[in-house]
C-alpha cells in the first residue's frame, strides 16, 4: 500500500481533497480484485462515470461509486455477493494491505422502478489516510435488469500510483459507444448533473474510430427495453427536473474536478449533440 504522503502529493497536484484521491486509489485495487475473482471477472461489466474515469479519460472528474451490469443473475443474491466481497477483501489485503473489514461489507437488495431486484453494496475501507473515526466507503450498484447491446471489451484501468501491478489492472467494460448510449438514456430518465457532464465529454472525444450508428442502435434498444421515449432536446427541456439540474450542478460536481465549468457551458452544447447524433 502506498503511504499517506503519496496521497497528499497527488492531492496537491490535482487540487482535490486527499479523501477523494484515496478513494480513487482504493477503487483501482477494488477493480483489480473484481477482475481477479473467478466468478465475477466475466459476469460483471463495468459502466458509468467511474468507468469513464478509470478506463477512458485519465484526466476526468473523480467519481465515487462503481456501477456494473451483471450478466449472470445467479450471482445476484445476498449470500453469493457477501462471499465474493469477502474473497475480494482477502485478496486485496494480501496483495497490498488495504483493509476491508468483513463486518463492514453491506449488501442491500431493493426493487428498481421496473419492479426487478437490484443490489447496492457498501464497502468500507482503511487505506493510506488511516482515518481515526468512521471508515470511508465505496458504493457499488449491481443490476441485471439492463440490456447489453454490444460485446464488452477488456480495458486497462488507469492507476497512477506507485504500487500499480507490473501487468497492470484490467476490467471488462462497456465499449465507448454503449457508454455514450447508456448516458443518453440515463439523462432522459433522471436528468442528473453527472450525466450531462459525461455526455459532453463523450461527445468532445468522439473520434473516427467511434460509430454513431452503434450509439443510435444501442440507445434505441435501451430505450425500448426501459419503455421510455428516445431522448430529444424538447423532452429534456420540459422535464420537471430541469431546474434542479442547474441548481445542483455545483453541489454535485465541484468536489470531483479542480475547476468546474459553468452549467451553461454544457447545457448550450446539448442541442449540437442531439443534432449530430440524429443527423
């Protein structure tokens, strides 16, 4: 395990709190533990904002939670998950010394809006900062009520710390086009600041290697599966959450980036994104 000084040095360099940096560090090793678990490495597909940070954009907002789509629902039960996370905790401690106390592994099943069971896990850890009070935590959301349109790909995990394994860290994740489509679908369903932020950067980093047709195909299938309308600018502008999207911009994102651009910078670009996508 790296020492407290390395965390503090990173914190000063990127101008974010040491707790955010430590969590990013622990997330890297948690992904390593998941990818080395025989029952999880092929059945859990990494997605969401943390996937963008750890697998696609090295300089990006620091996300605090992990999201996975589970393709083997037999593993999506409390007992199996508790055993799997205990295995991961032992593996991480043996590999690097980060402590994840067994009694602090919490598994919470809940009904999602479609009436299906999803799982939220909370993992508490003792890392380089060695807190004296309550342990920090990482939230992990697991769901099998998702449609995966394209084959997942194996991505390198960005882990810029001195204890990075010699062979690196790798994780099975959504491809770029599916991440884009998933974020567009999420935007129309919940209209949260992080989704707008992520869509903007996904669009800004589109390259000739990415397929707009694949994004549209995935978006259509995901919206049909969720029984929701395909997102448009008009629908988003008229959603009840529109004002909250703006008022919560700073509150939800300012601690994740050194300098947060104003909300208008992202909102004004959204029509261009829709025009490009549907053109």
